[in-house]
C-alpha cells in the first residue's frame, strides 16, 4: 500500500509540474509599441493588442511586430545624371508598419526589399535631372521618392513617412569646375554690386548737386527780389524826400518873393529903384572872370532903363554910386535890330581893358 500511494503522489506531482510548465509556456506579454500575430496550427488566427496574452502552447504561436517608426540607410551608389555626370548618392528612408499581418505574410525580407527599391528609384529620379537640378531640387527628389516607395510598400503593410537625400558627391574634376564657377559667379556679383553702388552714389551725388543748385538759384532769386524791393523802396523814399524838399524850397521861395513883393509895394518903389538894382546886377556880372556875358537881346527895355538912370544922375545921382566905378572896365558889345525876333539869350563878347585874366575854363 505504501509503495502504491507513493507512486500516485509522484505521478500527481509530475502532472502538476507539467501543467505549470504548459501554462507558463502559453503566457505572452505584448509591449505598448508592439502588436501580436497569433497563429493556430500554422494558420492566421488574430492580431492582439498590447498587454498580457494567453495562447495554447504547441498549438498556437504569437509573433510580435514592432510598430514604431524605423529608418533604413540606403548605401551610396553611382548615379548618372541627365548631363552625363556620374555622382555618388545616398539617402535614408523613414517608414512605419501599419498592418502586422501583411508585413509578416506579404514580404519575406522587408529591409532588403525596401533598400533595393530605394536604390533603383533613386537612380531613376536623379537620372532625369541635371547635376545642378539635383543639387537645387532636393525637396522635389525627396517627395518623388517618398510617393514611389509609399505606393510600392502599401501592400506590405508599411507607410513610407519621408525620404531624405544625404549626400551627392560628383567627381573631383566636376567639383573643381564647380568651385571655379562659384568663384566666377561671386566675382561677377561683387562687380555688379560695386557697379550698382557706384551708380547709386553718382545718382545720389547728382541729386544732391541738383538740389544744391536749385536752392542756390532760389537763394539768388530771393536775394535779387529783396535787393530790387529795397532799391525800389529807397528810390521811392528818395523821390518823396526830394519832392518834399522841392515843395519846401518852392514854398520858401514863394514866401520870400511874396514878402519882397509886399515890401516893394508897401515902400512905393518906382522905376528908378528898379533901374539901380539892374545896374547893381550888371556890376555883379561884370565882376566875373568869364570872357562871355549873356544879356537879353531885347535891348529896347534896357535902353529905356539906361535913359531913366541917366535922368536920375542928372538930378543928383543915387548914393553909393561910387561902388560902380571900382569895377573893372569891360567892353560890352551888343548888336540888335528892330526887326529881329526876340531870343532868350545871346552871347556878347566882353574883354577887359586892363591886363587879361588868368587862363581858365569858360563860364556860362
């Protein structure tokens, strides 16, 4: 009995151990970035979400698929551009799985497939461009490659997120020619920039000179206007002053004449006094140094005045007549005719009876 009971306990312990091993073999943990593909007896059963999953050991299997975005480095390769330049081009491809079932069952080696697909399409896209276009159109190359690879990998359950060209390496001689071209272009730009700067400086200088000339002309114009206005004002003031002076002088002379005339009228002066004043005036004329004396040509009134003076001297003569004898004797010659028309003045030659006067300009 004891041996039979021990055998039963041993078998029970073995069964429990096998049950624990079996259950442990059926426990699977799926990470948050993973998806599980469950197969039963070699056939697809389901796709599980992250978490603790139990499967039937030896009957079901669970394959984990990483759903995170991944990157593949495309090896450099020789590419011939449209202008027959050989260049080494490499790129990187970013993708993320979208369907674990198709990724496992539709492609056996996804990494190799997408690498080769990227290389062939890279040659096609770059081959349709010139080298300069390939350098300057990287965004277009990236978008074109991404669209091509995304369409090709859609049936594999993968989405190509983006494609980036890392390097484009042309041959050394082409690189040297490109450097020379770049230097020439920069030299041309420097010359153009300098020429534009010189032109702008000349234009600015010319504009400044123009403005300066305009301002100078306006200043001279304003100055001339102000000078003209000042001169006009001065002429007007001088004319007004001269007019005022002449008016005052005329008024004074008129007052003097009026006073003299009034005095003569009040004194009862007759022709004899006037004749004496006439002789005194002639004495003043005779005292001059001029060789010519102008007398009125109308001698009738003069003769009458002389006759009146003679009568005056016959009567006894005026006082102070001795002054007339001190004057130097001059010869006065006057010719006139009774029928000759009256003239305002006529020259009469007068020569001194004594020694001739010193030479001098003629006085009229």
